[in-house]
C-alpha cells in the first residue's frame, strides 16, 4: 500500500528529508479522500523525520515543535488498519530511537 519499506530504509540510513518525501504523496492522498486518521498517522511519521532533519540543521526549537506533532499522532497506529501494521510500529520505534540519539547524528 504505502511506501513504508522505502521509508524505513531511508530513516535507517539517516536520509530524513528523503524519507519525508516518500510518504508525502500518500499523506496527501489519504487526506484528500477523507481518511483523516490514516493521514494524521502518516503526518506523524513525516514529522518524525522532519524533526530530526531540523535538529541536524541546528534548529533545535523547531525540531522539538515538530516532534511534538509526531508524539501527538503516533498512537493512531492503535486505531487504524494498515497493511503491514507491524512495519509501521517498527517505523515509530525507529524514529524514537533516532530522535533519542539525534545528537550523535550531527
């Protein structure tokens, strides 16, 4: 369905901006057809990568603000139905781990 495997691979390789781009069309598509919870969940993943990319650029305050949006919507995974559900859970955990180690990414 969505490009979760490509997203995961990009995050694993610290390509956060590219990972953002991979899910953006899916996010917009879900938003357009009215799948609000799926769209907000995809937005969470996008914001997770954006937050880390902002941190790497030295924009700490902006990074924290965007991370808060990730935190706000990531739990929607518990209420939505997605193919490869476990891979999305893994993506959340991966982003959380990368964010916890963000200082090492600079």
